[in-house]
C-alpha cells in the first residue's frame, strides 16, 4: 500500500482570498509547423494482469468538493474543438457516462445546459445513432415510483422559427 506521490496541503486563515493548487500546470503553445499535441495530464493505458477482482479507476474525486470538475473556456471564446471528448472507438460493456444517485434528497439538475444569450448555431443535444446502431435507443426514459414533476418537460417561448419538428 502506498502512493507514488502524496501531496498534503492545509489552507491557513489569513486576511485575503487565496487560491491553492495541489498541482499547477502551465503550458505555452507555439506555432511549430507540425502536428504537435500538448496534454495537461496524461493517464496512460493500464496494463492489467487481473481485470476480474481488481477495480481499476483512472481518476477518483472524493467527496466534499463544491465542484468536482470545472472546465473553463471563458477567456478564449473561439476555441475550435471539444470541451469533452469521450473516445469510445474500442468495444466496451459499460456506460460511457453513468450518473448514480443514492437515497439522499438532491435538488439540482443532473444534466443542465444553459446556452445563455449567445446566438448558438449548434445543437444542445445531438444523438447521431449511425447506421449500425439498430439495437440502441436514441433516448430512453425509464421511471418508477411517485413523481411530483413531469418526466419530460419541453417549454418553448420563442416567437419565430420552427419550434418543434419531427422528420423521418
């Protein structure tokens, strides 16, 4: 049992606001003329001798954090690329994203998208199933137990354009 690197830091109480980083990574990119890649953090592939009894997790975030993961793109508003990219080109047998809630009462949204006032031209949710996904559902909603709100609520307040369209 042991850690490769163990970082322990305690915030002290002083008169001003502080920002403490366990690890602070700063890169400066450059125009190089070739196809370079900069990874802020790279968790390499795992060589596993035992994939039956050992649970192998690449990243574990403990409880108590106000925000477990924060992705900020506010200082460079025109970055081309993905904010989150899940590469699942290999076969897998679990969920790409799995949200599990316990018996505790929670009041927030599990998935919340706020486009704001920007004139967005992309889709908020785009399910492209492909031609080989014949056994997969595009959107599956399963619920049981007493409900105090709608299972699916679509509210449209736009005054121009097509508000809802279904084509096949």
